[in-house]
């Protein structure tokens, strides 16, 4: 009988919508994640998965910091 150790990584966000967005982003990139309030809970079976989660957190943050996309990813046009 083999024992598998699975830890859970809780990622705290500032808002509920950010948690939903991050959970969706992680799931889209092959990492099982679930938003719970303003946090995201992710099972971490090994170090490789943890490293992937950390990388995806960074790319998710960089995307939103530099994104000008509007609602549902549609472009936003500003009339001057």
C-alpha cells in the first residue's frame, strides 16, 4: 500500500473576482484549482506542481498589470 502526500496551497487574493479569475487561469493551464471566497485552494502533490503554480501566479499577475482588455476579453475603445 502506497501513501500519497498531497498538500494544499492557499493563495490569498484581494477580491472575490480575482480569486475566480486566478482559479480559472490555473485550471486553463492544467492545474486543478478552486476559488473559496477571496482565496484559491490548489492541491499540490509534488514540487513540480508547486513550481508550476508559482510560475502561473506570476504570469497571471503580469497579464492583468499590463492588460487593457475589457469585459470578457473584448478590446476597449476609448473615444477622445
